[in-house]
């Protein structure tokens, strides 16, 4: 991924598309897009919340079908900076300028944690890499396999808590919450509406920091889905290793 910071603090980022996180229609899955949006939103929150810190509290992500593309772009701007709340807007588009969706993120503004008091993050204007392969590093496999998401049963998916999927305080990263919810929703969708099930809409609310593993997502259908209509509405909850509900999401899954 790449990002560009502007003079006013707004952020733009790019996610090169890859088969390792493609959905049935060839476009990027919502889990990978959620990681991009959450990472860029976190970058924008650094300057918007300064001198305080911010944690993602709520994320809504709505996708339009794109099919195969070269890369996805996200433009992040501040809608509101309150005393304890920060609201960001994200506009998604394809490499050829077509609309690809929208996102809305709400952050809780908190005093900067003690272990981050002295950290210095480069927020100067310019374009930079967010991630890259180091020399000799093995190229990644399928995105959800890299995260080590494991399907226990239809609609139930787990992930171990380890540094690679954690945030700055050691809890499960917000973008990984989105990927975990996506995988649980698609797992349920494959069973109820068919093999091309794709998550298109997620409204995700964060309730607690997921600090103990293993962490699991459980998807439950709303109503009695009709396989013939090709659409599923579900509730997905993410629970930590102690059984606490750490996030709650409503999702829409469609058969592409």
C-alpha cells in the first residue's frame, strides 16, 4: 500500500489489487479494503487528534462492484473534530476513476497512552510506502491465509492474537476485525446463498479492546434467507478469548 499526506493533513492512499484478496467477481474483498481504510484513517487521526490519540470506534463500509481493477484509491478527510470524537469520510475509486464505494469512520479521542508519548510519526506532506516486501521476504499467499483466519463451521471463524494482527496497544487491529467479520459473513453466505457470496456492506461498531485470544467471529442470519434472492443480511459478533463481545457488525452479503 502507498499513502500521500497533504498540507492540510488529509490523506490519500492506494491498494494495488491482487488475486490474493480478490472476491468472486475479481474485485478486491471488503476485508482488504477495510485494512486500507482503517490504516489511512489512523494516519489522518494522528494530526486531527493531536496532541491526543485516537482509536477506531465505528466503521461503515459500502462497496460498489468493480470487477478486476489495477488498484483502489481512498481519499480521507475530516468531517468533524469534537472534544472526544473524530469523524472521517473516505471516498473510494478505481484506477480509471469509477466510484468504488464509501466509508465513514468514527474515532474515540483519548489522552495519548504512556508508551506512545515519545513516539514520533512522520506526517509531513509527501507520498510514501505503507508496506513493502523486504529483500528475501517470501511473497504473501492468500490474504485471509496470511492473517491465519480459520473457519470452524459455517459462519464461525477464528484468529489467534499475535503481534502481526495487533494494534499499538496489543489488541486486535481494527482492519483485522473487518477481515474477520468479512470471512465469517462469507462463510455463512456460501452455505445459505451459494459459492459466490460476497460481503458488500458492513457497519462495524467496536465495543471493547480484544486483548485475549483466540478471537472468534460468529455470523447469524437475520430472518430466514431465501437462497433464490441471492442476498443475506446477518449480524456478526467478534468475541475475545474470555467470551467478551468486542465488536458488533451488521452485514449485507450478495451472490455475485
